[in-house]
C-alpha cells in the first residue's frame, strides 16, 4: 500500500539532475558575464545578427526592463526566496521534465542572487550584469534566457497536466 507520505517524496536522482542543470546555468551565466565585463567595459558593441542581436554591457539595478531600480535589496530577497522555494518544492520531484524546469529556474535565480550579493555597489545592492541586446527592446543575460525558458516550460507542463510529483494524468473516460 502506498501512503501519502511516500507519494510526496521525490526521486533523489531527479533532484541531483536538477542541481546539475542549475549549476550549468549558473556557470554559463557567470562565465559569460566575466567575458562581457572584460570585453565590453569600454562601451564596445559587438553586432551578432545585424541590429537584431548585439552585445553591449549594462549594469541593471532593477528587475526586467530596468523596472524598479531603487528596489535592488527587494530583488535580492526575492531571489533568495525563489532559490529556497525551488529547493523546497523540488523534494517532491518525480518528473524529469519538472527537474529540467526547476533546474533552469534555480540556476537563473541563484546567479541573479549572486550578482545582487557580490557585485557593485555592495552586498544586497549589487547590479545584475546584462549584455545581450535584443534589437534595442531590452538587454538581458544567459540567466534571463534560462528563467524565460523555465517559465514557458511551466506553462506547457501545466497545460499537459504533468505535475511535479507525477507523470501526465490521463483524462480519457
């Protein structure tokens, strides 16, 4: 007989894969930011795809689209809460798809948290390094790509009825 307690427990292998993916996202983001800071600090622009995609360095104290630039400490707390929440929820992982989603989100949130904690102008007030310019619409980074992909995948998994703790539910009569 399966108890509610055993159903809520996830698979350790999936948790490990989630952590590995998060580490890959974090490393890719931080390494790309190191490159951007060293290569683009003089105001340089590198055109990648006409004017649709360029690299240029921006330090963002706010959220997406430089929203709420005076609330940097709030974003540090929000990133820490996101990391803690993902780690807590992931204990129930029984779906490989959700392990990928949570890994992407965890990596993106963790690397943004590192920027907020360790970058200038100081602890808890650090600015996120952005350098991928999407045709003048906004400037982002590798973590933003992972976070956006994770959110899209959450929507797809939810629409398909795939929960964190189980495979798809067959709703056919």
